[in-house]
C-alpha cells in the first residue's frame, strides 16, 4: 500500500448556546494549521479567502475559507457551511514517496496541532486513507485485508475486531471504523482504502469535489454526528427521570398516594406531606412550576426527536445516492440502527413526560376546583378547564377531522396562532401533532386556547357530537375569534 494520508473533520453548530465556544476552537485550529503546518497562503486557483469570517458574518456561501502550505504534497484546510453545520476539513497528504510519514506520524502531527475536540463541537472524525499498490488485485473490505493496514495505524488502534466490521462503498472503497465505539463518542476514526486506479474516487469521497458541495463522507458524518450530539445532550434520559420523580413526589404529597419509602418498615413515611390548606396550596404552586418544566421538556424531546429523524433520513439518502449497501454491524449500518434506537427512546420519554404532565394538570385542576377557582374562572369568561379525558377526546377528534396539514394550520390561524409557530408535522402522526400543538398552546401561546379551539371547530362542524358535547359540558358561549 502507498500514499498514507490523514483527513480530519471538525463539525460545529452555526448557532445555539454552544456555537461561540465551538467556533473559537475552529479558529484556534485554523491558526495552529498556519503556525505548525505552514498553511500560510490561500489555496491557489481559487478566490476563497485564507482568513476565517466572524461567526456573525458567515453568510450562506458553502466554502467560507481555505488555506494551504507551499510545501510538497497537499496540506490544506477548508471551512465549509452546510445549512446549520460548519465543517472544518484538514488534509495532511505528504508526497507519495516520503519515507517518514505513515498514519501514526500524521496522527501525532494532527494531535499536536488540534488537540482533543471539546464538547462544544457537534462531532469530529479522523480518516486514515491510502491506496493499494498496482500489484494488489484484491478489493472490498474483507477481514483478511485489515492486518496489512493495521501496522501503519497509531498503536492504540491496531488491535481489536474492527477488521471484521467493514463495508465497501458503491464506488469500491473499503471502510472500517477503528477505536472507540461508545454510543456517546464525540470523535470517530476510520480507515478508508482505495484501489490503485481509484484515486479520483477516494479524493471526491473524502476531500473535495469539482463543485463546492461537501463530499460524501463528511456530509454523511455531519448528519451522524448530529444524532450522537443529541444523545449526549439527552444524557441517558437522566434529566427526564429527575424531573418526573420530582413531579411525582409532589403529586403523592398532594393526593396522599403511595410513597416511595414504603418497604423497609411496611408503612409509608408521611412526615413530609403537607398539613392543612396552606400547605396544599404551596404544593400546588410547586406543581404548577413542575408542569411548566414538564411542558418545556416535552417540547425539547419532540425537537430532539425531529432532529434525529431528519438526520437519519439524510444519512440514508446519502448512502442510497452512493449506492452503498450496509449491514447492521458495519459503521454505517450501526449508525442507522443507533439512530432508530434513539428515535424510539425519545418517543418513549416524550410519552413518559406527557403522562406526568397530564397527571399534574389533573391534580392542579382538582385542587383549583376544590378552592372554587373553576367557578370563578367560568364567571369571568376565562378558558374552559378540560379534564385529561376531555383533552384526549378533543385531541383525537381534532386529529380525525382536521389532520395535521393545511386545514389544521388554517384552524390555528383562525384562533390567533401564527403559522410560523406551528409544530412541524414531519415524523408525527396527526394525533401526536395535535397533542404537541395543544401543549404549546397551554404554555401561553394564546389566551384561553381551549375556548377558542372549541369555538372555531364548532363553527366549521356545528353538528359534530364530540365538539358539541364538550362545549355543552363546559357551558361554552361562542364568541368571535381573536384578531
């Protein structure tokens, strides 16, 4: 084999709370490439500047900056933008006959330049790539080929079963993932081998194309990094469980339900339960705050799930376009299986949180009714107070009648909820879409949301039995929709 090269990718968010820290790291690596790897000039034959723009001035050009070394070989760095993601790509490709460079030496040079990737990044990857000699007629990613490449890798990557889990791309490149395979890994490392006559295929797959579009591998890895980024933010579901436990503890105190301390002595410890109306009122107020937190968490889970679904669809689209057939145990098949698992996990957590929010909402409504608040609200013409059963019935009927498309959006606009704030229907059933929409309205997007929604639905379907029964039960008087 010949032509040892290393390509590194650093993926950073364009916006959000981690964007500034991530961009600071990209800027530091860019400067280090100039100082340590002699990338002191703009790339010849292009009009791309060699200096990075400010984060606030990125614009929408795909290629934002590029620099290179005047030395032999290819030592270049390119910053590209792909929608909401930045990709800093760095190529370290010494002259083919240079005797001192193998992947281990290139890896050491990269680590001395870039250091370890910080958690503010969406992800990172290192690709150890090379070409077979002309005398090597083998092809594909069969396990018996791995030992021939392993000796040139950094020492910590040489062992392991990675050679048995490779994949061959549609263009005939052999790909293995080496090193850390934890689900939450921030940085990934790959071996990519091309045939002697496949130099163009290798270059356009990992480094650069004839146009300014991000090549296949970094484009794919950027979407895969988004999935694992969401996994790290999710933190194994610990924030969800902590919030759920807190809300459930307050519910037990309010309703006198079973206590988690039952077991050791055979009886519950009721010492922390409130005594008297004042104590109950304090617990209800705390539960209202929990309900707000549960609603916020529910929206976050939906947004995270949407992000994973979109990233997964893009990953599959890229692999299909590349004509790459995956297995469950190869790097790409593992990514898709992991994304499917995470989508299901986030969906389960969303249901978990929604159930806790429904119980909290019902307990608050019951407490308010006990204190006479419901009667007062009805007299003052405030919002109708639906029981959890009423809400479910309304949600089911709205999904059945209006769906989650243009008709549903028109209904929401009639009650003063602008289209720009509507939940995206991608990946959601009409029932799930209405459930998330109603939660958004409950958080205060408009005043008296259930009064307006029921009224607007009845105007469109005045003889609908579900809408009519709910309106009659809550003594809803129709009135014009808000401006």
